[in-house]
């Protein structure tokens, strides 16, 4: 694919999280300040909703009271959905802006954490109807805690298999996601699966696939995609399926957003 729709998030003096069609795409801290990634697999034919959350709460604390803040200098964030020129990069100077959100607070202004801004945009691109649109929704917020043992057990089995070198188990569990990634970026599904498998095998061979073994206590489930997907995080908003930190502090993680159908977990994003 010559051109990829890219989402670029930039912040100054604050953290922010960006969502597409009620799916959290990524967050940046005040220190990180920039995120840029392709987002075809989250886009829909017709109207799409882009949303940005300023200083978002940590997972597991969605009902926490917002914190009132007074800015010390200019604070702001900007999210743009970009269509780069052929051969270009995901930067507004070399791309067409299809949707944009800008929020700013001047020095001395008062704002609240968790502040949200959003915009709807019709895109001049056709996308398939993704499976997650037809997943059964979770209708009661209290169900999240009830689902923790099921989801934690599913993730724990994956993490143990990966730690033992059975990396094909994660590729198999991600089959539905990989099929749609291949469709989203017009690539053979065999190639998409092979790249994931090769990466996992390299981590195992280099003894870098030392997994954190998740359990229900460390799992934070966040409903998204209008309640049809569950994002699996820890209390620091990190993907819960990840390796132990290397000596330099780095680690590898795999974002997991699942649907639950007939008491079975399916990785869809």
C-alpha cells in the first residue's frame, strides 16, 4: 500500500489519549509528547469519530473525580488524521489533514483532567465492515469485574505458552485480528502472520521472551468500541501482555482488545 492514513498526536505540558470510533489508539505523557501510527483497522466507511482526552485517568479509575489544574505556561494537545502524499511521512507538512482536534490552555488558565474534545469526519476512503462492529456488547458496567477471571485466564495461558517458546499459540489466538490487519493494509495474511511469528521466534531465541504472567488482580479491563471490545491493561495503562523489563528497562508488549462470544475470548484488535 503506497499511502497509509496516519494518526498524529502531539502534546505540550500535558498527557493526552486519542480515540477513533470509541477505540483507544494510544496515549502520550507530557514527557513523550508525540505519537504517530497507521490506523486503517480502526476506521469505518462513512462517518468516523475522532476524540481526544486531556490528562486521562488511569485504567481502573474511570469514576475518579477530575483534578482541577492551573497551567504553568501554555498547555495544549493536537490530534490529526493525515493522508500523506506518496512517499511522504505522517506529518501535516507532507500530508492532507482529513480531521483535526486542537485544544489549548493559556498560562494561568484552569482546566480539569479528563477533559474531552471530539469531531466527526467523513473519509473519502472505503473500509470493510470489521468484525468488532458485530461483537455482542457488554450492557452493564459491573460485568467487567465478573469477566476478569475469564479474561485473565485466557491471557495467562497465552503468556505461559509464549514464555515456554510456543509462540505459534499467540499467532493462532490473533488469527482474526491478523486477517483484518491484512485486509486493512492490502497485504497477504500469510505475510502479516509470518512477520509476527518471526518477531516472536527472535525474541525467544535471544532469551528476551520472559513474560509477565498476568492475573486477575493486575488486570484492568476497559470497555471500548461502544462496549463491544475489552482493552486489557495494567494499572499504569500499559498492555498487560508484555515481557519482563530488560537490563536497560525496555520491554516488548502486545496490545490486546478482545470480544467475548459464548464465554470465549477472541482477539480482534
